[in-house]
C-alpha cells in the first residue's frame, strides 16, 4: 500500500490542488491529512490561494481516499462541511507489519510520545518542518507543510511505500528520505 501524507493546508486552494495532482501522479492508495485543513490560524499569515470553501470542495471530491485527523486550527464547524471524519486527535494505520500513529503534533509528538512500541511510527505535522529520524527504535516523521513551510523549507509532502518514507517538494525533489527497517 502506498500512502501520501500532507499537513497544514491552512485553507490554501492553490496548494491543495498541487497536492491532489501529486496524489494522482504518485498513484497513492490513500492521502493522510495530518490536520489544519481549512483555517489559517491566528498565528499564520494567509497562505497563497486562501479559499477554505474551495479546499473543502476539493477534499470532499476525494473523501473515499482520505484518512484525516484534527489539527489545532480545526473545529467542529469544519466537520459539518467536510464529508470524511477529521475530528479525532489521532488515527492508527497498520502498514507493512507496523503501526503508524498519525496525529497533528500539538498533543502527541517527540516530547509527548504516544504508547507505541519498537519499530512503530509517529507521524505528525504542526511544526511545518520536515523530519525523518529514528529515536529509541521509534520512527518520527513529519512531511512538513504543503502551504506554509517554516525555516526556509520548501512546500512538501510525504510518501510511504515499501518501507521507505520520502519527503518531496512539488518539483519531485526528495528533501529527506529514511528506510524503515
């Protein structure tokens, strides 16, 4: 199974269109959204193409292929218009004999680890910074942000296939990569 991970859309129709193009190009089975879908948040600037109504329309067209969690900028009113579940603080995905703990990152992260075991993955967004590392035999991954990257990182997304996680920009450049052994 091939999974694509995106985070921190923050209402950008411009970048969700780019992400959906990559989803189709990558031929991924599912797109996992790690929170902050529609609203830009009080601490963020408006992203390019800020249009939450357009974002929800685009996402609803792919509702059968979306696995999503709630970010700190998401609310119950968002769930009223989105046609897929997105209010859970985390979801568990089983892939290649390992557990993937997918969350936004404002509750569970490297400083507040969930109850997972050796070889498992925690993947989150929230920081808008791409991460691929292994700490105490747990993989910590972050695909960065598709719309508002930080620390001079490019707009990015992640792909997990055949025990390899790659973070890519929208020009198909690999930003980071890790083998999940």
